C-alpha cells in the first residue's frame, strides 16, 4: 500500500460471486480491506471469499441476499457493519438480463430484470446512505454501462434499467451536493466485459450470447471501480475506448447509431455457435448456487487485459491531483511566511475540500 492509498476500509460489493463484482472484490482485498460480499449463489460466494482471503483481505464474509428484496438488502448492510465495522465504500454491481427481442420478453421477466438491475441499486444505496450520512463520510460506486446512454437491440430490459439508473444517479448526486454532506456517489460506465453472464443469462437467441467486441477482462473494470472509490468527486467515469466512442457517437448522431445497431446489433451479440440446450439460467434462481463460475467468462482468448484509454485517464487524474495539491500548498506557505515576518501566528484556514 502506497502513501497515497487509503487505509484499510470496510467495503461492500454486490454481485460479488462473479464477473466485475468478483474481480473488484479481489482488487479491494489486495489492498487489505475488509469485505462484505453479497450475491445469491452460495458456491460463487464461497469462491469469492477464498480468492479475497488469498489476495490479502483483512476479513471477508459472504452474505446471501437477493438485491430485489429491500428487507434482505437492509439485513445484509446491518450484518456487514456488525461483522466488519462502519461501511466506507459500497459497490453496486448485481444485475439480471434477458437476451431476446422485446416482443418475446414476458412481463414477469421484464419486471425481474428491472427489480434487480435498477431497484436493487436503489435499495442498496438507500441502505448505504442510512449509515453513511449520519457519519458524514462514505462512497457509493454504481457500476454502470455504455448501455446507460445507448440502448441496444436484444437487451431492451437491461437497457431500460441502466437508463433508469443514470437518471436516478444524477438526481441523487445533485441532492448530496446540495446537502453539503461529504458522502459521495459516482458511476462507472463499462464496456463489454468477459464475465460468466453470457453463459447463464436467460436467452432466446438461436446462438450463444456474447458481449459486443471489443471485450475487456473484468480486472480492467475492477481497476476502474477502485479508482472511482478513491476519487469519487467526478460524477462518472468512462472505461475503454469503445465506451468513449459509443457515447460520443450517440451524443452527436443517435439516429445514425440506431441504424448501425439495427444492421449489426443482432449478429455482434451472438458467437456463431448454436445455443446448447440446458444452459444455466440465473434470472430467478442463482446459477452459481452449486458451481463457482469465477470472474471470467469463456472469452479469455480475445479479451483485452488493459485499456489504453483507462491508463491515460488515470495518469491525467494523478497529474491533476498533484497540481491541486501543489496549488493548495501555495496559500498556506504564503500565510506562514507573512505570519513569521509579522511575528504573529498564521491564521487557521478552513478546509473546504470535498
């Protein structure tokens, strides 16, 4: 741990049994944090706890909970604080989806995706803020997606939930800023990631589902989550050149992007191989209750282990932080020099940093 890194913290991660949540849990563990890992699947959670402990977590506990159940979410937050101490960071990552044309998605499926992917974040953030706001400290990191801005075919339920998250998060952030609290929330918009979801998401596609290339490893996403937790002042972060390109294109020419996705969005989300019968389905029941899928999906051979855009953004952020520290030191040095020349004590400055 470097001098610039925070001390050991209590971190809650939802959706921690696989994918981005699993990778983020391991990344926080490598810094010696205390971890409360929340998901539905017992085998996946046990695997995540083992990995976190091996990576160096001060302590890791597994909590089985369905994020669509607000009472279960509140109980999970209470248990996390009882076993690990006050929550410093809460990472929302749990989600569900259905790969199918909108006309083929049943109302109960649409409701389930919305309850997990949107309301799950709302319930979890409420549980976190009820604990953070009285202490006037804490960070909530919302794991988003480029889909929060740009809906895509075959994922209408997921696209709608991510769009809802974006609007809700913006409103919440404004309220926190207006209140003067030091509690912060930030969102990380992710690219396509090599996670197990493509082997357990409910699908009606003729071929196996895949993320739209380029695909990134979950560790790339995890680094972004850690960075956001350490630098929550920004409203959101974009991860990967593909995310930047998609969001910029959508802002400039959304109609053209509609037509482009109409031509390419169906084939790019299928890998060319027939979808096998009997695939796991985690929409209503966890797919990893008895089998640990780990953090990675089946796309290791083509997934990128780093993002040049992310590295550049973090490097620029470090330079900006250094410049701010140097600038803030000038008035203090000047005040001290003036006080010495007057033979008086330097006046105390009020810290207005957020």
